[in-house]
C-alpha cells in the first residue's frame, strides 16, 4: 500500500513538473516568435532539410508571399518574380561548406524581387548543445543603397570623362605652344 501511494505521489509530481516544463517551453517559444516578428529585416528559418519552419511578416512582404504560403515547404522551391529559383544555388553552396566554415563566414548574396534588391545572408542555427539544426536567412532591402552606389559611380564616371576632354585639349595647346612658340 505504501509503495502504491509513493508511486502515485511521484507520478502526480512528475505531471506537475512536466506541465511546468511545457509552460516554460511555450513561453520561451512565444518570446522568440515575438522577437522574430518584430525585427525589421526579413527572417526565414529552415530546418536541416531546407523546410521553412518559421518566417516573419517582413520576410513575407519582401518575398511577396500570402499568409503561410512558404511555411512547411522547401525554400529551394521559391521562385522570384522572374520565375527564377533564386535561393537554390546559394543554399547548395552553403550546404557544401564544413560546419566550421558555416559558422565563421555567412553566405551573402543578392536576389531581386519585383525590382527590389534584397541582400540575403545565410547563417547556421545551433541548439544550446551546439547541435546543427538548420539555417537562418536574413533578408535586408538594399535597393536604395544600391541605387545610391550606382548614382555615385555614374557621377564619378561622368565627371572624370568631362574633365578628361578639356585636359586633352589643353595638353594639345600646350604641346603646340611648346613646340612652335618661339
């Protein structure tokens, strides 16, 4: 009888402990999701098999997705507005890296979605025990910066061209004066 009561007592305590653990895990997951949803960059979380397990609202907007369109699908199947599989090559390149290479240097590339340029950064994701469980793709809209860089390059190119012409003319005048200017 005493053993039976002890077993029931222990079972009841285990249930309470398990419920507390589940509550704690749920709270932690909700906090993580709240943080991810409020980040201004797009965030796409993929498991080890390239399946999208989480993406925030900014990623949905940037990739022009409706609701949970990409969730639970393979990220490599995503096509941009041109019908290109814009992640496939870079994800394959990323997956060929060793774990050390993945950790030390993220894979960075640009994709174009409907005229907007998105800088994409693929980084590994680990558990607290340092087990590799997948990767995170961060999307940053760099359209404006890219346009500014192009404008700057065009301006410098135009200025150097415009300056080159008068310098050439002056040089020929100086040569003429030097050679025949007695």
